[in-house]
């Protein structure tokens, strides 16, 4: 009798878990997705322009991009949490190509001969002149960091079945920013500055970025819940391809994501 009761309980628990994991959710309408992706790209481009200035914050040298760049990770959290990994993937590629275009256009503009009456060529070059090594490091760090952030966010959402949002917003940033910060510092300064100096550069920048995300958690919560309410749903990436080079999802798969 005891064995039958235990078997029944185990079967009931299994059925309950399967029901939780296969429950349906309303699909978001995506009315605001395009606007948010444009805002994401704009913030990313402005942060790349600000990155030229090195500031002293709390006795630590950091790029002025710290003012805006961490916000791109908040956008990544919003895209993945509300609209799904596929929407985040699209935003990342848009940001990647927009940044590359900025670098190429700036290089071409610097090379164009200046009118003799215009005396700001040096200042223009100082602002828009990107060293190729820094350019490559920034693009690589952005690509790997953002995709890691979105992947961890999507996986944690499935693991927690949509509960404990803070574990996803903070956890994904911890991983994404670790990859981003390490890559950008190592690829930019490797072989130029001592390893000890690079370590402290990575540590200080990483701490500031993660701290930024933690402090912004209440704002992230407010934005995500407001969007879920406005869009009428949220996405669960149960059948999504996490291949970063896949730009479309099959209709059947995407409809069963939510």
C-alpha cells in the first residue's frame, strides 16, 4: 500500500512538473520592439563615441562609456525576457553592424581633405579617430558579451520557469560583462601593459558595470513588467535556436515559444 501511495505521489509530482514546463503564455504583440531596438542602437553608438575619454572615478581610470554602455545590457535583458532570444539576437546584430558602420564612416571622413577655411581637423580626428586594434577589440567584446548575456538570461528563465527575475538580470550581467570586459581589455592592451595592470583594469571596470546593473535592478523590473503588460505577454525560449548566426525562426517554433 505504501509503495502504491509513493508511486502515485511521484507520478503526480511528475505530471505537475510537466504541466508547469509546457504551460502556454500569451505571445507579446511586439508593438514597441522596433522603437526599443532603435534606442538600443543609439545608446550603443553614443557610448562608443564617449569611450574616447578616460575619466577618473574613485581614483580608478575608466572610460566615459561607463555612463551609457551598461544600459545596453539592461536592454538585452528586456529583449530576452519580454520578446525572446531571437529578438535580442536581432538587436545585437543591428548594434554590431551599426557600430562597424560608424567606425568605417568615421575613418573615411577623417581621410577626406579638409577645406582650408575649416581648422578643426585635429579635433575631429581626436574624437572620431578609432585605432584599428581598439575597433576590433570593441566589436569582438560587444558581440561575445551581448550574446552570452542573452543566452544566460534565456536559459535561466527556463530553469526558473519565469520566477525570480533578479537572478536572471544579475546573473546574465555577471557572465556577459565578465566576457565583455576581459576581451576588450586583453585585446586592446595585451602585450602593451603589464598583466597585473590589465587585471586591475578588468576588475575595476567589471565591478562598476555589475554594480551599475545591480543598482538598476528596480528600474529593470519596472520596465520589464510595464512592457509585459503593454505587449500582453512574454516569451519563453523552449523551442528557440540559440545559434547566433540564425536570423529567422520557423513559424511553428516561434508560436510555441510563448
